C-alpha cells in the first residue's frame, strides 16, 4: 500500500462472448490452477444448460442469480472491553457481489453431481428461483445481522 498515491482498482477485461465484466470476474473465480479456458467452457456450458431449463437468456439468469445471492448486511467481530460482539454492518455493493460469487461457486462445488457444469447450472437455477444453498447463506447472514442489531452502536 503506498502512503500517498491512491490505489487504482483494476478491472478485468470483459468476457469474450457476452462482453460482461462481472461474468469475467466470475470466470476468474471459477478458474483453478490458471486454466482459464477450462473455466470459461464450464461457466458458458453451465449457463447454456440453465437457459435450457428456465427458457431465459443466459446473461439474465446469471445477473438474477447473482442479485438473489448478494447480501446487503453482514456481521463483523469487534472486540470491546474484552468481549467480542458480532456487529452488523452494511456491505458495499462490490463486496456483496464478490461474496455472492464465492458462495455460488463454493456451494456448486459441494453439490453432488457428475460434472462441475451440471453442479454450477443447478446452483444458477436454484439461485435464480430464490432457493438453494447460496440464497440460504444470504438469508442466514441477514438473520444473524438482525439478531445482533442491539450491538450496532459498536460499529465504527
């Protein structure tokens, strides 16, 4: 971190098919061991399978699934006088989207299925419909923030 200069946010190149930066970030998160072409084929095929199931546009499915899994509040641990409190705080939109991406990918990897394409497409369909593990994770985060609302005065 430089002392004076402002750190510029790096934006990845948009993905080659849909020209969407958010989808490019998602592909980068799916990628393991630097195999980007494999990650691209997995994500595009998963979106195709999901669009066949839902009869919708691939990009609409992706954006709606991401929006349904994006949290608005989260809890952060704060130590106050020897005690640790779970303090609710609002999530910046950029962090919310990255959390939703991570949750969708990790829950797709945990699913039982034959291939990553099938698992990811099933997670897209579930998130699009407002059900599934990633949306449940968002709701659990919101419930925890609501339960700990009494400690919101500790946020700083």
